[in-house]
């Protein structure tokens, strides 16, 4: 078992993406990506890959205090786990398609926590390619518009 966590910027609304991958491995190999307020606490949103049987794996997505969904995981390769937060509304995406939407806890996540696990003394085939978190595009557009308005008024005031 391996835990990896990193602090993320405190954007109110954000777009979080993790590019992760797997190859068929031992039953019970697991890769979890969780947005959290502390390293070992339940977080506002989570997505997990889990090898549940030989040749069968699942993806679980959950929003704390909200809905959950489970579906069959595609086989080997890299895939995108994504969460977009606008207000208290979260939308979870898997490989670009929305899989879950709901209102979660009002707590803003301050870190991403990744958990890798498998049977004792067995190698797991789990990978991380990249992780990013940026302000949600609608928020960026609103902030850009506000900045332009302030600049325009500032320029007029100097004329």
C-alpha cells in the first residue's frame, strides 16, 4: 500500500484532472484518486480503479454526501479521471464523458490523495502520468471580464 498526497491551490471553482493507467494485474489491485481536506480523511470527491476478479475491473466514482456510481473499467492503458467543481456542484468525468453529478460537501478540498494497493507481496501495474488543477473556465472568464472592466475604467480615468 502506498499513499501519495500533494496540496492543491485553493480555487473556489476548479477543473481537476488526473491521467492514470493500469495493466491487468493481480486481483485486488486498486488505484484511488481523491480530493480531500486532509491526507487520511474522507474527501469531497473520489474516483477509483479496482481489479475485482481475473479479467474484470471496475471504476467507482463518488461525491461525499451525494451520489455514487460503479461501471466496468476498460482494459489496459491510460485514462482520465476528472472533477469539475462549480459552487458546491461536482461533475465527475471518465475519459471525457460525464459519469456522475451532484452536490457534495461544502468543504473545499486542499489536497489530492492517491492510494495504490494490491495483494501483499504482489507487483501491481498502476501508473500516474499527470495531475493538474486549474480554475474552472467559467470562473476564469468572469475574472478576465472583471479585470478588463477595471482596466478600461482605469484608462478612461487617466484621459
